[in-house]
């Protein structure tokens, strides 16, 4: 699907735009995503954030990447989503989802526990090891 949206457009606007490009009603879009109509309305209004399951359904049904929906990044859905799914454990995906949720909903409030912060730091240090000063 080709989009004419700018990167500054937010997630709810991208969700609405995809539905409009497809010519679907909110009810039809909810059916295609296999979620309730009220849940879809909350996505489109920005009241709720897409779940991992819903992001995956967008990818499978409409070939729209999570990167695009969440951040407006125009990467190949196959490249980004498949790499993410194949290279992450369930715990890492859950942690990634929580980070995305908190960053998008509470950018100025630190609501992660110290243990969650430590887990994130440990994971990031594994993925991006700190440079050793020798």
C-alpha cells in the first residue's frame, strides 16, 4: 500500500488514513482486524494504542509495517516485522511493546519500575555493548 502521509502524521491518523484508502467503514476495518468495533474506534481516536496482535494483523492483512503505523517509517513490512519476530524472544517482544507504549503515552513521566529499567538497560547492553576503554 502506498501512502501519501508525512512522517509528522501520528499513529491514529495513519490508522484512519489506511482505512480511508481501503474504502472501509470503521466496522469493516474492525472485522478485517478481528477486533471489536469499539476497540477499533479507540485506535482511530488515539484513545488506545495498537496491541502487538493488532500490529501483526495490519502486517498480515494490509502489508503495513509496525514501524510505519507507530512512527511513520517507510520500511518494507517483510524486512522489519519478520526480522523483529525472528530475532526476538517473547519476553523481548513484550518489553519492546511496553517501551513503545510508555514512550507514546507518557513521554514526560517515568513509570517504569527500577527492575524494568534494569532489564531494559541489560537488554540494550547485550544488543549494543558499551565500548571498552582500553
